[in-house]
C-alpha cells in the first residue's frame, strides 16, 4: 500500500515538475542526483568493489539499459506526463509489463506461475478500465493528446525492454545496485557530451 501511495505521489510531483521545465532538464536532474546516491548505496551494499567482476558483455548490456531506460524512457515519461498527465498515460504505459513478460519468456526462457499471471492481468486491466471510464476528452487539445499517447507508448517500450538487458547483464548475481550505477553512468555520458 505504501509503495502505491509513494508511486502516486511521485507521478503527481513529476507532472507538476515537468510542466515548467524541458524534459531534458528533468533527465539531467534524475541522472546526476542518482549517481552519487548509487555510489553510496553500492558502497554500503559492498558492491562497489565488485564492479571489476562484471564482464565486458555485462557492461555493454547495462550501458544499453541505462541509455534506453534513463534517457529514452524517462524523456518519454516526462513528455507524456507534461502533455496528458499520469492518469491518461497509465493505460498505455502499463503495456510495459506484458512486453517485459513476453520477451522474458521468449528470450530468457522464464516461466510464469499462475499467481504471477493473474497479477499481471490485474496490473494491465486496472488502468484500461480507468481509461474506458475517462474517455471523455472534451476541451483537450487533440495534438497534445496525440503527443502524450505517443510518448506514453515510447515509454512503455523503453521501460519494457530495459529489464531484459539488466537481467542479461547481472542475472542472479545480486549486484543490482552496482548494475544500476553502471546504467546511470552510461546514461550520464551522452548528457555530459551533449
């Protein structure tokens, strides 16, 4: 329950925050604030010194995940929230879960239990039900709606693909914090160069 409340408050704060600034500035803030926090977390978790145990393939996969998730995905998230808000974008963004699941089954050979399957159906259907109820869009600018839905779809694709890259990079090593640090670092490189 607390996670749901926190997620809702985060979405509301993002919606307010991105209305006055460009999406790229939002990405700069999250990436460059995230890196020092992850350095501290990796140090506390004892994973900072284990970075050398990751293979070159792991670094490439984590780098790709960082660029896809933190640059493309977050840019699309901020743009869709600014255009149509969290409530309207949620049904489209909920497509990330079945995309990740489908790709995990096909690419990684993952298995899904019945209970997990039911949970995924609920996660996908709940926003769709909300979307059906809220289809009255009178007074909404059609170009803003289109912009919001397109960026929500891009976000779903980016957020749906990045977990597979992360799983392929770190698997069951327990190096999630170190992996996040590498992904954030990879996302920071184009921001520093651009």
